[in-house]
């Protein structure tokens, strides 16, 4: 049974609850700003992502408070000074970030409240977060107000001018190791996600070849009651049905279902070539 929500007939708090709980997991931006008087501010935002590489643009959105339609100090500071730094949030600092999210009075330095170390930036005035392994220094390219009521966001387009990466999270090829990064993600309510071995996996991407597509799989495979859409997509990532000699396989199956179950086990082990061998047996 489907629960359908008519936006026009639903209050903002309920819409926020469902949106923030469904569009997950989201990365968290820990944003450092200063106001025109030099007062420092540090606050986290999970409406955040990278939107462009050339130019390099990070986008985050401070949302107006639903209860009283007030704006965040971060937004006010950015309008005044047009600069910020954005630090990524890892498991080792998640409780400090949660503390920094409190609605402290204007002018409060959350670096001090949450126990973070300030590091001077190179090209912008706001400080970097010493405990974060990745910091971005940014100049504000644009601010797009999405509304004027409680719950309305303001898209902040932050153009990166410098990236700071702690070498401790790099592998031997100078790539960021996701396990060393140990990033934290935001879900709905009080829920967060963390990085561990069971939560990450790879999907090989075709580089020089285009997959044949599920529509070109044999009918007996497409109509399988065992193989899922994901299983079929893995098979269909081949550019054509492989030419495999199955005469050397001494396995017999009593039904298509049994044959497909064996193929599925192989697919789950990333033994796709072997799965094709099973599936192409007569």
C-alpha cells in the first residue's frame, strides 16, 4: 500500500521529516564563516554536495527555521563576507559536530564551544577545522534564495580555491581511501551512517564498451523468477552474450530455477564469467 503525500495539503514540518529521511545518506558540510565584525561561526549542514568540477563548486543550503522563519548565522555571515571554508565530517568528530549544531547566540565561536582547532586559511578569512582530514577554502559565487517562508532554503554556490587533504587518508596511489577517511553521513531524525567494511562495495564500470542492456538478454534469463534486476544488470553489462564453451562443465540441473540459483550465487561472489557459463548451459 502506498502513502501519497499532497505537498499543498501538508505542513512544512512533516514535509521536512519525509524529505530528510528519504533522500539519504547525505554528506555533511561543517561550514566556517565570519561576519563583517570578524566574529567566527561554525555550523554543520547536510543539504550539501559537489555540483561542478570546472569550475569546482560545492553547494549547501541553510534552511530557514520552520518554527520562527529565522535564518542561520552562516547565511547572514556569507552574505556579508562572501567567503567560507567547508570541512568534511568523520566518525572521530561527529559528537563535536553535533554540539556545534546547537543554536548558540549570535557571535558565539563554535570552534571554542565544540573544542575544534582553528587553522588559518591561505586564501580566505574563515578558519579551517584542524580535526577534519579534508578542508575546502571557498569564495561564494552565488546565493539563490528558494523562498521566504519557514523551511525555505538558500542555495550557496561555493567556488573552491584551495583543497587541504591530510595525507594520512591517502593510499599508495595518492587516492583517498574511504576506510581511512571514515566519513559520516546524515539520515533522518537522529540517525547517522558510518563507514565500515560491510557498508562499502564496488561496482565495476565499463570503460571502453557499452553494455548490451537487459533487453538483449535471452528470454529465459530475462524472465527468471530467481535473478533480480540487479543480477540481470550485471549480466547485461557485457557488450554481448559471451561465447563460452559449456561442454567442459559437468554439472546438471533439474530445473531452470536450480540453474539460476547457482548462477545467482556466482554473481553475488562477483564471478560473472562463471555465472554466464552456468546460464548458457542447455
